[in-house]
């Protein structure tokens, strides 16, 4: 499958406990998000990276890798045309940022487990515990050899399966289509735009059953268009 590193918009490391409770306001619109970036509450990484995400609590611990994938991975979410989904799609298209990764399951290899385990030996960007007692940790992977190793493993993996709320996947698909329609109308569409990719957290299929864990809203986001 195709799963690439990306430049993330995320909370400042030393202000994450201030930022996460305020995400409803921060991600309410472009002006609020720009204000948070100007204030330093949020930041945009200057270069592309993968992120290792770990969720721990009941019933256990699961580790995934966060990357951007072609929106075709959201195929299972195309069928929902409800008013709520359409409104969510418009909100994402207007914000121009995907607020959280969609959760997917993929066939991980033992080699990938070793690579991600090595990444987790370094200092994490975040380690926050939510009100439900779930601890969320994230590590940035930007060293060239480590990025190359993760990409090589993901290139060999079959296409992932959606394990998230289908309505969220449908909203992401709808937002991508809205932005593509705007670009086509303006005569600027190339097919390589960021909105043709969705940020996803890829969990080993053997470690998740039913609904997979979700990365907290705003912790690791993907800018899909300029604002």
C-alpha cells in the first residue's frame, strides 16, 4: 500500500495539555486555527515525518504508525449521504485540515514491529492520559533511514481495512471531493493535491478487532489545502 510521511499540524509539545481540551475551539475555523498557530499553541512541522502512536489502557496496548494514504482507502465510507455526513464534509473542506487520523487495520510484519519498537525507545512527543484513563503517546520519525525503513515495509503491505466510524470516513471522502471540485472549477487540479490523501493511523490487524482506537482530535492533523 501507499503510505507516506507528511508535515503535521499538532500541538506544541510543552502546551499539549492546554491545547487538547481547547480543540473544539481551535478547530472551529481557519481564523481560530491560524490564531493558535500564531500564538504557538499549535505548530506545523517543517518537514515530512511518520509518527508512531501508542494507545494503552484497558484492554491492553496497541501501536500504530501514522501516515497519509490515498483517499481510496476510505472506499468503505463512500455510501453514507446523510445530512450530518454532508455537513461534516463541508466543515472539513472549509477548515482545510483533517482533524484526526482515520483508523485502519493492516497486515504488519515482525520487521515492522522491530522498527516501531526502536522508534519508541526515544523520547516521545506526547504522553497524555484522557478522562477515560487511556494513555496516548506519539513519537516523531524523521531520520532518513528510519523513514525509508517504514516506507519500505508499508509498500509491501496489502491495502488496509477501515476500522473507524464509516460516517467519519464518508465525511473525509466528501471533503476531498468538494476540494477537488473547487480545484477543477478553478482549472488548477493536478491529482497530486494534499486533499487526495487522508491521514491514517495504521494498526496491526492482529491487535485490533472491531473498532480500533482513535487518536485524540487535534493531536496529529493533516492540512489538505492552503488556508
